[in-house]
């Protein structure tokens, strides 16, 4: 099934208040352009170099989301153009994004990644670490004028157990609801995005259902 048809089919299942991020990692620009020509303007990548190459080549009305784990020493390569960084999991990383954004006179939106899965491999903050960072961010004297924390992001355990995934999504939603200043909740991927939307997600990250397997 062509990419444009896949995209339209998925868009039809997503409510208007939920943002679709087309996860285009490892896919060639020609594939992304098919989605672009079908109206998609938000793309998610997990490697900064690959995202930068695509940004340079593709139309400039695209919003680029960094959805992978970010190393602080790589932030400078995306600070000129990135719209949203999904996986911020430390104050150190937030401060580096702020520092690099300032060089380009930009404000970069960020999501704090919360650890909700029952897997050792996932990155993220526990609730105490999250609260500490949010308190720091809300302090006017924190020096973070060039970032804006707009929400949370989480990844459920990679499992077929729908009850477990639902429990993890509901847990993240309950944390999100405690922080009224936050507006974006990024959770849900190709296999579980409809469940994530049911649980209150406002942003879903969908790759293989649009572009096919990797």
C-alpha cells in the first residue's frame, strides 16, 4: 500500500486534538516526500545526523521532532532547526539544549521523558526526578530562557500484553494531569497508538504503519 494511502488511513483514525508525528527514521527522502505531498508536515527522527541531512534537503515548512535518545555533545547539530525534542531525560541535557538554542536566538520546545516501562533498556526520569526538574524550570532565575518544557513523553513496555500497556499509559497520564502547565503528552506508536489515545495521549509517533517495516 502506498505511503500516502497509509497516511490518510491513519489520519482518519486520529482525533483532531491529537498530533501525528510521522516517524521517518532510516527512510529515504523520497519516502518522506510522498508523505509530505499527502499533507504531512511533522516528521520524527532518532539520529541527529540523519535528521540534519533530511532537513537540509527537504522543504522548510516541515517541523522536525527528535524522538530518540539525545547525547549532549550532539545537540549543537540540531539546535538551528529542531521544533521539539521528545526524549529529555536530564537537567544537564535541558541546559545544553538551552545553551545551543540561545546561539541561534531560538526557543526550543522540549518534552521530559518519564520511565514507565518494565524494561531495563528504556531511558527516562522517575517521578521524583521529574518533579525536581519541573520545579527548577519554573524558577524565573534558572537561566533557561531558550527552552520551553511543554509536556511529557513515555514509551510503554514492548509486549503484546494490552493490559500492561494500558496500565503504563494510564500511569503516565496520571503524572501528566498533576502538572496543569503542561499541554502535550507524547505516547503511542504504530502498535499501540489507539490505546494511547484512549488513555489521553495528545501526540502519537507512527512509523511502520505509514512507511512500512524497516
